[in-house]
C-alpha cells in the first residue's frame, strides 16, 4: 500500500487506502491488454468479466469502458439454481 491516502490532508488518523492513481500506476507495470478496476464492495454477475472482454474485443469498441452499478430488485430469480 502507498503511504498516500485520500483523507490524509483532512484527518489525523486516516485509513490506509491507496489513491486510484497509485493503483493504476502499478497496473501499468503489468504486461496486459486490459486493466480492470473493480471495487471490493460490488457484487458482480457470474459472467461479468467475460461480457466486458467481449465488449472490449468487439469491433468498433472504445479502448476504455466505464460501467456503473444498477440496482436490480428481485435479483434472486436471475441466478441459476
């Protein structure tokens, strides 16, 4: 983890959370075609990463995607039993 923190300038005892910039700088050191940043508190559908890869690889796709959360009510019926 980095010693920098989002809250370091406002509080005396901030949590030890890295800045998004620090995470992305480290990701650039990895040899990969794509970088995916997913927050830990987000629950994804089982095929999420495959679907994202399909979007990225499709013709005419943007080199970057921003995917936002959608609340799905009654989601229990969407998952296979």
